[in-house]
């Protein structure tokens, strides 16, 4: 039972354009969402997060949008750069009683390729 | 430099042998985690530990064991009971203030022959 799904295995965009990565979840108890970026042969690195009390969080070129009614979140990268080429994972957690103890549920990942 | 070290980067073992993967962090983080990644799949949580001498099973703990005798170390043993041990294993840590934002090591690719 895949509770967090990234239905697009890959995405290809031109440098300077917008990259939109999507993520859907099924568990309505999830209340905190994160995006991680992973280069080959390295561990993932944290990119940006959003709490369910918000619908948008922005950090430089990266913006995460959350649509709770649709159980959908997306990561926008504007403008895209070749160095953004990596695998992007969305993750979700349920902060029961105020803490999740870090039990993250990850999606399958989307490979982003940004062409010069 | 603070960070998480996993060794070795590549590990080969014969079927039926137990193998222990090392994970060390010098970030002074309270919590540590072990994940497994298979091709085309996301990371799946094996075990996690919020404090020394305490740990909990994640979603796929069967065939694995851990210990947390020191704050900076969280070794994972892949036992012969794990039916499909070949995978990429990632260790992570986080502070006690924000368990969600986790810092990952470079990973160990285990191949069981």
C-alpha cells in the first residue's frame, strides 16, 4: 500500500524554465511534508518542507504547494538550472501528539533532468 | 566537518552470512535511522532510535537488527533471515527538536551473492 506516490518517474525541462514535480498521498493523518534531493551515489539532502497548516512555502527558487483537499503537493523550481538535475523524493509524516519521531514515508522519486 | 559516515561504500557477502553496516555521526544528533532503497522505490524505514539504548522497528524490520550503545553510532546487521538483502542502505540522523528534517549519509550498497 503506497501511501505516498510520485506518479511521474522522470521529468525533462529546459534550463531557465519551470520544473513542477508532483506528489500524492492517501493517508489523511499526514500533517508534515518534505522534499529531498538526491544525486547518484549520495544520500538525499533536505530541500524544503511544509506543515499542513500552510498551503505554500517558499525558499529561493523552490516553492512547495500543498492542497489538502486533493491530498496533493507539488514542488516548483524556478528558474531550473542544470545543477538541479537529480532525483527528487517527497516524504510525509504524522506528528501524533506533537512528534513523529521521524517516521517518514517516502514516494518513489522523480528523476529531473534540466537541459542547458 | 560534521556529518554522517557510512562504511564501506560497497559490500559483498555470500548468501547465509550476517553482515553489519556501520553508521557514525558527529552532528550530536539524538535520533538515528536506517532506510533501504530498492530500484524504482522510495526509501523504506527499517529501524529508528531517538535516544541511546532505545530503538523501534520501522516498516520493514524483519531480518534486520540494530544497536544504539553510543549516541554517535547506530550499526545495522543484515541477518541471514532477510530474504532479499541486496539493496542500497542509507543511514540518517536528526536533532530532537525536528525529527523530520533528516541528514543522510552517503549510503552502502550491499550485494549478496
